[in-house]
């Protein structure tokens, strides 16, 4: 009985210790202690990519074959208790760049990594500790200042006064050559960490193909501003509290790195001149009309182009890389409405659209594309001619007589004649590749995209050659396709999350002779290519990788576009070397 009484007294003292200091609400009820729930890491997310890089760096530093995962619980406890407290400033040296664009710095004992934005490998910097993740052996930190710059760092290259605060750019302090070299390693690490393929199944990665414009290239920006202070407070929702109003013009711009705070940005040098002009005008309009807004808003800035022939009978010439020269961004004045660019046989009039439902117009070589201004379209027009030409030169096998009739002693008995453009959008690949095929079919689940693609086919006089299908049932995308698989190539350009299992199963079942996988997220691309090449479960992969290469659609940032060329395994075929960019 005494033992029971002792246990009860212990439980009582544990439940309500004499020195506990409870905090109470205004209604007298105590605050409940919040439980911290760690959200699962989303597949293909920046967090998953960062963790893979951290684990690989830690494992590489372990002595005598000890990996990052072998640290026992006691080591973890000691590591967590010895870590600097949040908001402490410390000095670190950056070991490498992650695939997310952040610098990674090892702790002195090599058991922990500091993730530091706006840094270059070899930089010695002062950082401020923000958030620790001891179980994952890393800490998020803010960049404070450079103590000793690395040879790669050149701050004279920085063109934006908001760099190192704005979350938009990561690499303005790096030469463009170093940026392209790093983006090649992003593709390499993506296939190492996420494809699940043996190294012998992955060909060497081609050098990243750069953008003709490293600034002034973005044809779309979406700055925003937040609602009045306190307007998002849960306390003020639905309890009769009068809605907050703007007492002054709020910051209009983009997120501060690592926060939910919007910083005021007057100009963005990676935007085209038309977009920068629109940004200046929209900022002025909002400041004049702020009283009309009851909440925050996102602003659309989309470039639109009109081509006017210089003479009545002149033919429009393609807008190639030779006709694009990077020049410093001029000052944009308040009264400008149109940016005019002269070409040998036509003049481009570029304006900025701010209505998401208005129609924007883009040109790629001599092809014209119209879209709702708020819809998706590639945001770097300067690289699109190079990009689409690369796809043209790689989409068919080198022995296909359609592509190279002069060097084919033994033409394929079933040459490729048909193109399926999955995730076709407004028809970018269907139209720009149409001359290589007898027929092309674009498939998309968005009816508005199919409408735009059909319109664009008509504008380019390709309605008879290019057709588009709205697939209402995602599990039956290819039911209306009558092309023979042996004579068909498929282009897929999915959103960042990549392809789902339903789509991949349909692709493997249809088994087109070749697949071109374009992706804005090389990590989910690597995962999906791993399925097509390596198979799932007991099933063998149907394809092998012919080539891999990155394209720099977004200079000054950590993003890279990936292009994977796959061919169906129809025999003993080895990996070929990718063509060099000079072949374009």
C-alpha cells in the first residue's frame, strides 16, 4: 500500500509540479502546450533534394567508412546540445553548393551541416543560426557577411540592390561559366540520388546549354503585396471585428529569403524591359488605388510581342541567337508604353499585359503562339530557339532517313513518322517539331490548353498536320491514339511533380520507340526515368538513356531544365555519346 501511495504522489507531483508557471488566456483557461509535428518530406521537393545533398556530404566526410546514418542516439544528443543557439552568429567556411542553390558548410566535427544562402564554395562567412534540425544533422542559417571571399565569388557581377535579401536569385556573385558548371552537377546528383539506377546505366551528362541573355530574359513576373497589418489574424476572423484597411502603401515585391515577409522591390533586372516597364507602372497604379484594396494581391506582368514587317512584302526572319545581343538594361521611364526592337526585316513591339484573361503573343523563330496571359508558357524566350532546335536534332535516331537522308546506308525499315506531345499545353513541341513528322497529336487534360493549341496550329497553318485531344480521363490518355508504337516518338513535359504511376504505366504499355522527357524539375525527372529504364518490381525497364543535358532557362538562380532522350530496348544497343552543343 505504501508503494502505491508513493507512486500516486510521484504522479501527482509530476502532473502539477510546485514550481510550474502556467500561462492563462483572458477567459481564465490555460494555454495548451503546442506539439511540434514534423511534416513528411514531400517527394521531389526542395527539402528532399537538400536532405539528399546533406547526407551525401556528411557520408563523404566520415572516416573509416562510417556514414551519416551510423551516428547513435548518444552522438545525436551530444551534437544537438553543442550546436549554437538560434540567432547566434558564427563563422563558417562553405564546402560546396547544394542543388537548391544554398551553400553547405560542415561543422568542425563534420557531424553537422549549415545551410547558408548567397554563398560560394570556399567563402568564409558570418552566419546567423535560424533553425536547427539535429535529427537530420543540419541547421538553416542567414547570410550575414563575407569574411574572406572564395576565388569563385565576384561581387562586382551583382546587378540587383536586393540580392542577398530577395529570394529570387542565388548566383549573381558567380560568373556565368561557374553557374553553368554547377547546374551540370545538379543534373548529375539528381540521377545519382533519385533515379535508383546503376551508374553504368546513366550516360555522362552533357554540358549545360546557357541562355543568350543572363539578365533581362524573364517574360513573366508576379510581384505581390500582403493585406493590411493584422488582416490575416485568426483572432479577427469571423468575430465581428471590423476589417483592417491599408493606412499606407504596403511593400510590393517578392519574399525575403527564408521568411514570409514581402520586401519592397522597385525593379527586377532579370525581367525583360517590357516587364520592367510594366512593373514600374503597376507599382504606381497600386499606390494610387490602394484604398480600393481590402486584402493583398498578386500582380501579373506578362510580355507580349507584335511583329511588324519593315516592308510590305518582307518575310519575317527567325529570331535566332545571332540576332539577340545582351545589353545593359536601360532606365525605364514612367511614360513608356512599348519597347521597340528593330530587326533586319521586321520590328518587334513589346508591351506588358497585366490582365490574366487578356491574350499574350510570343514568337519562337517564325512560329507564333498566343495564350491567356495568366496561363503557363516558358518564361525565357531568348533560349527557346536553341532549346527547340536541340529537341529537333535529337528526337529522331541518327539513322532515321527523315532526319539525315545523306548518311543512312541502312535506313530503319520502320522510320518514325508520328509524334505524341503529352502534357502538350499550348502546342510548343507539336508545332515546332511538326516538319519532322507526317502527323502530330497533342494530349492535355486542360481544355483551355487544348483550345490555345488548336488556335496556334491554325495561326501557323498547321491545322491539318497537328491535332489536339482533351483527355478527360487521366487513366485513358492514349485510347484515341492510332499511331503504331514502332513509328512513334513521345515528348513529355510534365509539371514539377513529374509523372504519376497511372501515366507511366500507360506510356510503358504503349511503348513508343523513343521518348523525350523535358522537365523543370530534374529530380522528379530522374525518378521517372528510373522507372522507365529500371522497371518496377519484377518488370524490366523498357528503355535506355541515350543522352542527358541541362538547359539554363533561369540564369542567376538555382533552377535548371532537364532533357532526357530515351530509346526503347529492341536489342543489344549501347549508350551513345550526346551531341555537343556546337552541333546545333
